[in-house]
């Protein structure tokens, strides 16, 4: 990965935002800087750091930005998985309706 001036500025901003224990391990001359950024992106909960890392990796190239594609989406503050975890046919709407008429169970 070739680092230009814009990416260097982003790197140092990311490094300033990290806790002191993680700052010492982040070196701009590291050969696995991209992999470290991806690992940091997945491990952090700080939205500011995530945004900076996204900008850094988008500027690095398409192959790096693909590695941090969002696998979850947010809806009203809750994270939802993009994968459909329901099995076909197990949805509540596809099951037979069960109604009760005067205490007796009626299946439709």
C-alpha cells in the first residue's frame, strides 16, 4: 500500500484518537498497516475512529474498502444483520393460522 499525504494525515489523526496502549503499536511504516486498520475498525466502538479508518481505506483502494463493508445496518439505533437469519417456511406469516372460537382451536 502506498501512502500519500492525505492518508498520512488520516493515519496520524487515527493514532491521536487511540488509547495510549494502542498508539505505540501503530506505525506508519508497518508493512501490514492495512490489515491493522481493518482489525482496528472491527474491534473499536468509536464512530469517529471508524469514520477516519473508512476514509483511509477508501483512499487506499477498492480492495481495502471491500474488507470493511458493513455487514450490519442500523435501524433506530439497533444493529440489524444484513443476512437473513430466518429459514424459508419458518416465518410466522407462512404458518397456518390458529384461531380460537368459543374455546375450541380452529386451524385454517
